[in-house]
C-alpha cells in the first residue's frame, strides 16, 4: 500500500474506543467508563479518598492513591477488584509509574516528600524531600 493510500485509510478508520478510569474521592470508588458508549460500566470500591490513578506498564493493573489510608491500592483489571496495596507515605496525592514498570514515584502531600516504591518488593525504597504539598 502506498503512503497516500495508507494515510487516507487511517483517516477513515473509526477511532479506537478506550476505557477510562476515574477516581471518585467522595464515595471511595473508581468508575470504569466505556469510551465508545460514554457510560459507566463498572464501579470498583477502593480505600478512603482515592486521588491519582495510573496504569501499569503492561496495562493489566491500575494503581490508585488512597490518601486517607496512606497507601496505593492495586486493582487487577481482569477481575476489576482490589488485589492488594502498597505503602506510600502520608497522604499520597499523585504518582507516576516509571517507564520500566518497576517503580512508582509518589507525591505525599503531608510529608512534603516523593516516595519511591519498588513494585517487586512492595515497599518504599527511598524518599526525596520536595516543597510544600507536592
């Protein structure tokens, strides 16, 4: 297929429907939203005051910062259930999954630090002091 024909084919292809995950801070859940239907298809109970959420590198796990429980809940996306938790430091807000999929970097609002979590060890392996309310 030549480049012009390929570009045209890509423009008329339907957009891929995605799944969105939204933390609901006031009711301690995560909503699963079907992008094609634009509707909530599942609601997953999690810890208290869920905030930041991130997918694992392999897109099979969803991590959720639950600020009032000082941890990261781990959701298996195949079963849509919390299967465990990770320590995070005090009041985790947002975090990032390292591109290698082996660590999380968690902003802890009350401690003014970023915690580094080793996912294989399931523990905090370091902290970096940062400014107020990261």
